[in-house]
């Protein structure tokens, strides 16, 4: 594992030859070596980790049977991260959650309750009171996107976790959060009541919260009757907080629809004067033609943007706030938006 000389906090995976399986580590964001994978699946596919840890391993290979793995004690390891994991508790006969430090430990360590139960049986349990804990970034300064239940809005929202400390209201995915906190999520309302609930959320003032992250979000401005972008700090805030403009408008504008101009040409066309200004004073700017912008902040976040000159999606470093729409989390997202079609921002002049 080589984290490199930079000071980023990017979650990556590498193959540990001494232990015979892929382990998680924190990558600084530059240099390092090629034993560096974005997901455990990519690491295992490249390094031919076989058999999987859910299979029975022969004793001669140094592995443990699944029964022996499930009888191992929970081991957080010597590192100080706070990664929510699952382990089988033989005394209770069920899978329970614990915080993994990020290195070493043992094989009674699963990313999801489903993996734990598939290997060891039993049923998972956790006190749903965790869902009412505040969202906490913790003491460290990493940049990990996590999900937590926001009691004020009654929904699971994304926040930025620093990598250590915090509490158990911290989930890898939105689905895991909703599964654990479903008892705390309000039941669906009737049609008329639901309209009132939507109105109340959309009338809330946009609230970045007390944390210092810079996450691009959208909120409904009830005075201007439109969805506007703002930067969410990563914790607390309220329910007037949407990941995309489309989600905001779908929730708060009802029958109003988003206007997009899509070109079916196989390559993003160069912008001409006619492309910039259309009839009726509508200005069209191709997102895929915008330059790569780091933004005003100084984080080190690898992102992808479309390079109109080369006709390819390339990686660049995003500072964490500001910038423009030519900014995608993955190469696949970039290619989906910019290869084969032209996506336009519509600005009413």
C-alpha cells in the first residue's frame, strides 16, 4: 500500500499478498503505485483473489473455514478510522455492527449485513435510536461521502465524514441508511396530505448546516419559485436539500418541467454564435464545452470532465466548491453525458 506524498483522503483498495486478500487504505491522491483500486471488486478481479472469503478454505492454504471465521471475535485493528462494518457475534447468534479501524483485524469483518448473514447465518440487529443521533463529521479531516438519517426532515441525506470519530448514524449507501432507519421514516401520506408535506419542505430556507464541506446541492426558492444551487456543508441542514435540480423541481414545481436541448450528433459540436443565442432571448451553453475548473476551494478530489479538443473524458482535480457543470464523479458519468449527445444549460435572458 502506497498512499503517496499528497494529503488527500481517498478511499482505495490494494492487494495484501501476506494476507491473501484485498484490504482498504487511504490514498493521498497522487503518485503511489498501481496496487491501487477504486473498489474491492476491481482489486479482486485484477489480483485473482480466490476463493472468496465466504467459501470454506483448506487449512493447508492458511485460510479458515467459514465456521471458524464466524467464531472470531470482533477486531477493530490498530488503526483509528471509524468504518461501520458487520461481524457475527457467536454469543448472540446474529450479525452486529461495529467500527473497524481500517487496517488488520480479522476476517469476521463484512461491509454489509447481507454479506455477514450469507457467511454466518443469523439475523442482524441494531438499536434504531442511532438514527436520531446528529450527523457528525468526526475529528479527522478526510473527505468521505456517507449517508445518515436526518430526523428533522425524516429522510436519509448525504454528508461528509472526516474518517474517524463521529457516531453510528453513518452509512455507506442511502439504501443501507433507509434499511436501518425505516422505522423512523414517516409512512407515506394520502394524496392531499402529501401535497401539504411537499409544500412545507419547499418553503424551508436553504440551510448549509454547521459543517464545512462544499457539496453542490439544490433548494427551492419559494419567493422566486425556482430551484437554485447552493453548497451544503455536509451535516444537519433541512429537507429542502436535493442532489440534482431535476429532483428539486420534481418535488417542488409539480407540473413545471425542465427545459433541455439535446443534439443527436455523435460528437459534441463546436459552439457557434447561433448556438450561444437562440430565439426569444434564450442562451444555450454546452456543458461539455466548458473548461475544467478547479473551483475556489483547496480540496483534492479526482473528478472527470469532457475535453472538447480531444473528444475524450479526462480526469482533473476539483477543489471541492464552485467550478461548473463539466464535472463528473466517474468516467462513465462523463461519457454518458458528453459522448454522443450535447447537453445544454438553458439560461433565460
